[in-house]
């Protein structure tokens, strides 16, 4: 089956897209296994290809090769694509380690932690309590005997908490480096045998799964890890050829689960990496993949390959307690002697010094110094000035103190915890303390006492847990939202991923607190490890679907939080899927269903009913009561606009009406019954804003909630929704200087080529640009729907295009050639006047149907050849 010719190769790439497609590099999926024959054929046809990777294992999942095309012309690509043994030729796409959104590397915590006494006997590590892992650990589940592949930056296996070695018998027992330390995504991978981590991300991920530390353990400390290193150091991007190769190797190594905290905007299941994930899952190996950290982009921004059919897509929930790594110091006054406190340095260093506090107040409170320091102070050169956070920038506060001669400033936080304040003022030392420290100082000063602080260069760092009342326990706002461009829901389930302490390479300090769906994904992977251990103990084989359904339907839906406070209603399914993992019910539920999600599609393709099966695997007959639970409806766009709304989208407490038949069921042990669900879309919605509604079918028995199946749908006809970013003036005709041309008859030539720039406000499966001769209509011998054209712009059609991120666009320059039939060699057109006709296929539209496309035509331009 020939799925597509070229994914998205355009003459000139915008910086954003250039990062996603590697110019000149391609993956050919081939029939059979003979990649040498492919290379021989290239050589004998005079096409210079440099071998990148052989994408092959003794499994039948995928056979292919990736290569750099020395002379990257449409002619050469068309030739290769025409060979009988080539199933599909696609460009190499680059993906990122789903970048942690916050990062604090702690230089000396390693020393500090190793000095603390006592091993962990009871698992009371807050993220484990949050997701129910502690209860499974209390039952003795540790993941023993389960092998998990971590596709990431490698693992620092020398870390004592990650086993202190590599190879059989060690915690990190197998794996390989597919790329070499110098790999940056753009150069050719140079594999070696040693998957040691030189970037950090993978060691953090590995620790979340399986660390055994004095202060905490991973979710499944006895699993065996395989490290498949797909990034160099520093980690930049990884090509999908590398990712495919890593997944195939891991599957061939017979692992029980593959996990990847890697992704990039997609929303289509047709990328080769997504296809390989789908086939690996179909062959029996579950895959957990991060949902992405693009929550700020709003709805319809699913990430690849978590959008693959069968993948388990993981969202992030914030830790209830944020671990804070603080530097210690002490303060003394008449009534307080040598009291220890912690701070986070911002700029400079307080060194080893004892210094007196200056605590200016306004109206009895600490001053925010936004209109300068109050009172008549002159030189503060030998004082440490205390200023409250808020109202103005950190720089403004620091500047106010510096204006009075200060060289040292402490900012008191106005929310729990501390941050490393961003200060650009030079020659001043700045740090931040928690609100309670500031309050204690203020009380002493009000009592007439003088406070002095003692700093020490060798002061130990320490970890403290800070309650997070703003958004602890809620969905992390960075989690990417669904649905996909085909109305499938992602993420499936969420786990603690915001503010997570874990292991880090020894060379970077040994520990770090990071945030991301990258951190939530290994948590779920660890829980799957515990599940598989239990099944193995019971002598039971488990399918990936059983795991996906179990994880999603045992989740606990969370209330909406915009980053600052909890609402009184539940967050949209589009953001959270099944909600926070409940690891204990995942392993122990004796009631199971056979669907993880009920996806009702859009208004036009609406499923009038969906059904699922409940099975009672328990020992007793059960009477189940089924009800529906509402999640907020989210609008994709603001009123009167086609541009997707940045986080937070407008939410409505308008809910679908859900009919569940039957809603009471008696089921005997070992038996199953079918349930039919119908929804009526919420009333009064503005369909032009693309509302996404959803909720959960709640299954209870004996007054206890057992399972919740998320349902969702889109309250609009997606075929009517605008996909092209017309609103911001796209597409546009460009001159060779990238200037927008709105008038007719601009002079262009091969040396001064015209171009086109376009952007999408929703994903489009096909974007095409065709060229029409205006001066010689007889030359228009290729029909493209209603247009007679001379052929298509080389590189188009472009398939499986994701929504364009805010403020980005795709630019292509025209070289005066056209392609008459897809896959054929481009040919020159004669001098004359021309125009471009752009088309983008609307969502759910059919590729073959002209009216399913949006159409735009450019001004007319002269092309002198
Ligand atoms: C102050 O306390 C620290 C530990 O918090 C200790 O190391 C130091 O010796 C104490 N200094 C005095 C003067 O008591
Ligand atoms: C906000 O909600 C989450 C769960 O939805 C909960 O864990 C957390 O404690 C709540 N926060 C506050 C301050 O109530
Ligand atoms: C929704 O309908 C479109 C068009 O028929 C189809 O391609 C897509 O797979 C459907 N999605 C779901 C979740 O049913
Ligand atoms: C036009 O824009 C593209 C990408 O947006 C850039 O690579 C190219 O250098 C620009 N050309 C000029 C002449 O500015
Ligand atoms: C350019 O020419 C087309 C006809 O080919 C005409 O419809 C259009 O109005 C013209 N645009 C301008 C800006 O003159
Ligand atoms: C397209 O994107 C490029 C690169 O970000 C930018 O320089 C250019 O101005 C954009 N083009 C338009 C027409 O907005």
C-alpha cells in the first residue's frame, strides 16, 4: 500500500518546520528485508545515497532504511519512490525529549542525601501516595521480573541509586546507544554500545521508574531497565528513523513495555514512527508515550507518537508537595539564636559572611519596593535588604535597593516555596526565601530586635517539601490537549509529573526536580511494571488493550485548575482523559470493561450510540449502577475568531445528556453484559467556536465508585471549520525578499523567485499548491478539481500537516518547475504570467472531493524564467 509520496517536503522551510523535518534525509519502508539490495539499486541508478540506519529486526514489524540523499531533488525522490520494493518514502522528522518545563539541578544534594540515615521502609514518597503506588508497595509489588525499555537520553547507570553498573545482573541490564554523544538530530547517528546518559533527561525518567535511593524509590524498584539512547549530549532532537530503530530493537529484545518521554506536534496517526508504535502494540508490547508539553497551544494539539493507535498517552498532574532544594543559612537576634532557614539563590553569591538585615516596611507589612525604598535611608552597602515579591519586576525591586547602595537583597515570596528569581541587575547578590521566613523576620523587627544572617560558602543544600495550594494535585497546565485531528482523545490518563524529584547524572549533581509529561510517563510505565508482575505471578498473559483500558477507566477525574486555583467543576476530558491514575484499583479492580474511551466524533460523523461490555471477574454477584458524570465543555476558539485559544480556553458548564441502557445490571461472577451509551450534545453551544464536550460513565456497586469510562465528542461539523489561518492574512504571495505581495504583475524570475507562506489553525491532511498559467491558458493541461493548472508546486501536496503553532508559518519558494502527476519528475514552465492556487483539506474531508478543501488564489505575477 502506497500511503503517501512525500510527507511534507517544501522548497524552503520555515525555521519551525525546519526543526521538524531533516532536509535531505528520508526513510524508505521496503518490502522484504534486503536493504543492501536497495543500496545497490541506488548506486546502479547513479543516485548517491548515504546510509543512515537500517530499520530492521528479526521481527516483521517494519523493514526499512534511512539515508541522506546527496542530490536531494524531486527527480531523485520520484525515482526512488517508483521502485517496486519501496512501500513508502517519507522525510526524517525530528522529535524532542518532551522538554521539562522547569529544571533545577542541585549540585550538592547528592552529598547531602547520602548523609541522611535510614533506608526507605515505608513508601510515603508524596507522588506515590498521590497515585496509590504506596498501597501496592505495601503489598510487596516491586516490578520484579519485568523488563522495561526506556527510549531517551540514556541512563547514568553509574549512579548508585540506578544500580551502579551496566549489564546483566545490574538494574540497567541491557540497551544500546543508537546515536553517539555528538548526535544533535541534524547529523548522522554514530552508534556505540554504551548508553550512558550525558544529558540528564533519561536518568531522571529512569529514577522515576526504578531508583532505589535512601530517601525515595522509583515506582517499581525491582524492574530491569533497558537504556535505548536516542539523543546526544546535550539532548537536542532525535530523528524518527532513530526512534523507529530504538522501538524495533527494544521489541526484538523482548521487553515487556516500551516507554518514551518524547514527542512533537502531530495529531495524525500516519507518521512512520506512529505506524511502528501501532504495529508493536498490535504485536503485543504496550507503549507509554508522553502527551506533550504544549498545553499553552490549547485544544486539538495532540503530540506524536502518543497519538499512535494503541499507544497509551500520558498527561501530567502536579505534585501536591513541591520538593524544594534550598541553600541553608542561619539567623540570630536577641531572642532567636542561630536559627536555620533556606533560600534559593537568584544571582551572585552571599559567600561566607555575617550581615545585618534591613527590613523596610510600609503600613506594617514588608515593602514591595515598587516605588523605591520607603524612609530616609542612605547607604545600605553593609546591609541585607528584605523586599516582598509582587506588583513590579524582580529587577525593579533590586534596582530600588541598589539605588540606596545595597549589594545584597533577599526577596520574600508571596506564594508558598521559592523560585530562582530572574534578575539581570549586575553586581548584587540576590536570593529568595519562603513567606514564613519573611514573616518571622518581620515579627522580630516589629519587636525592636536586630537580626543578623550568617551565610557559609559550604552551607549544605537541603530538600524541603512545600505544600502547593495553588495547583498541587491538579492537571499541570503544560499538558497538551486533545483531541487528535481524527477526533480521538489524548491523553488517556495522567500521573504526577509536575515538580518531581528524581535521580540525575552524577556529573550534574545527582538529583533534580523537573516538570513535564516526561516525568508522568515513566510513573505510568512503573505502574504497568507492577501490573505485569502481578499478572505474571498469576500466570496470566496481558494484552496492551487490557492495560490501556484498565489505566484509563480506573483513573480519578480532577477538578479544573487554571494554574492558580481549583474550580468547583471537573476539568475537560480533552485535557485529562481518565484523570489521575489510581494504581491500586488498576491492579485490583475485579470489574473490568472493554473500552478505554467512548469517542462520539463530530456532529456530522456523530455515533448515535456506542457500547461497551462490563465483566465481573470477582467471586460475588454484583449489582452495578451506571450514572454519568459531567466534565466541562471547552471552546477551541474565542468568540468571532478561528485562531485556537491559548491556555486557558473558555470553559462552559454545559453538559451533554447521557443515556445509559441498562443503568442497573446484575452480573454473576465470570459473566459479562453489554451497555449502550447515547449522548445528546449540550444545548446552546456556539458551534463556530468548536466546542469539545465530555464526561465519564460512572460504574458503581454497593455505593462505591468502581470505574469511569471517559466519553467525549466535538459539537461542530468539522468539515465546516476553517483550517487555514486566513484570519492573520495567510496564505500570502511572497517576493524573494519574503515580502508580502498583494498587487498583480510583480516581476519574478528563477533568480528572484516568488514564494508562498501559509499557516493552519487546525490540522490538515493535505495542503496543495498548484500553478496556473494566466497568460497562456492552453498550457493548463492538468486539472486540479475546478482549476486547470500547469501542474503542482514541487514538494506539494504536503500530507499530514499539524496545526501551525502560534506565530509560525510555512514558507516555500518556487523554482519555476511543476510536477504534472504526483511522483513524476518536475518540468520547467515557460516565461509568462502565473498565479498559485492553494488548497487545504478540511478536517474529516475526503482527499478526492474538491469541495472539502479551502481554496485561495494568489495575485498574478510575471515569471521571466
Ligand atoms: C549554628 O547552627 C549550625 C547548624 O544549624 C551549626 O553548624 C553552627 O555551629 C551553629 N553556630 C553557632 C554559633 O552556634
Ligand atoms: C485541588 O484539587 C486537587 C484534585 O482535583 C486536590 O488534590 C487539591 O488538594 C485541591 N487543592 C486545594 C487547595 O483544594
Ligand atoms: C470521525 O470521523 C472521521 C470521518 O469519518 C473518521 O476519519 C474518524 O476516524 C472518526 N473518528 C472517531 C474517533 O470515530
Ligand atoms: C525568507 O524566509 C525564510 C524562512 O522563513 C528564510 O530561511 C530566508 O532566509 C528568508 N529570505 C530572506 C531573503 O530574508
Ligand atoms: C489581479 O488580477 C485579477 C484577475 O486576474 C483580479 O481579479 C484582481 O482583482 C487583481 N488584483 C488587484 C489587486 O488588482
Ligand atoms: C513567516 O515566518 C517567518 C519566520 O518566523 C517570519 O520571518 C515571517 O515574517 C513570517 N511570514 C509572514 C508573512 O508572517
